């Protein structure tokens, strides 16, 4: 009789994903993943080979679902397409803000698996975005500023702004201007807040007829 599947790889993957989001690669322990999954270390090596390969597989799983949606974004005009792309980026950053923060720390700490992933994979949506920006420039819908300059502005306004509540929380800040951190987080991370930030960014790079 065939051996009954125990879904060992899925158990390890699910626990590894939780641990990576919580601790990042710098503090990631394969032994801890195995303990939480109730699986021995030998089975981890059998299914995934190494810690770095395992981390990269988790990151790919998180990123590829976003990228698949991002590649399909298309609207009636190039500017509308850009707006939809920025909205999708902002929501991805919001939904994964703690992970993004720990991964930035990993990159600064020289974690090779995260650095490799960021270099080879995470630039894909920026390349698609750059293509949309060039199309918007050709159609005269946005300003003729250098694409890297616009991308930097977008990354700060759309992506990094979602990390502010996380950073404040880690610094132990409970209130800002007498408003509680939870209330600020809620205001900054709603769909409505994201859509408003996107419109502000679009307005900032939109070409104004003189």
C-alpha cells in the first residue's frame, strides 16, 4: 500500500512563512521551524535543501501572487493603468508591511538569500511600472522627468509610507499629536487612504497644460 501523505513540506512551509514574517531572515531558525511543524531536521533537508533556498521559496510564493495580478493590470488609458498599478503596489506594501520592514533590515545586515531575491525578483514589477511611466510620458500625460527619479518618489509615497505605523510601534511610540497609534494605523492603511495617496502622487507627476 502507498504511504499516507503527511504533507510534511506544507507543514514546514506554513510554519516557515509565519516565522519569516515575524523574525526576518537574520533571526530565522530552521530548527525552530521544524519544532513548530513537528518535523525532524532530516525531512527539512530532504524537501528544501538549505535555509537560503527555503527562504527564497517563501518569498517567491508571497511575491509571485502579487506579480501575477500586477502583470494583468490594464485600463482604458495609460494614466489609468498607472493609477491601478500604484494602488495594487500600495495595497501589497500595506498587507506585507511587517515583512517588508524585517526584509529591509535583512538586506542591511547582509542576508544573502534576501539580497539575491531583491536583486533578481523584486525588480520585476518596477520594470513593468517603468514601462507604463514611459508610455505616459510619450502620450504627454505625465512630466518628462527621469524615470528613476519618478520611481524613487513613487516608492517613498506609495510603498514606504505604509511602514510608518510599524516603525513607530517598534520605537515604542503610542501617540502622535495626541492620536493613538492604532487610530493612526487605521487611518493610514485603509483602502480609501491608499487611493487618496495614489491620487496625490498622480497629481504630482501629471503634466499640467499651460
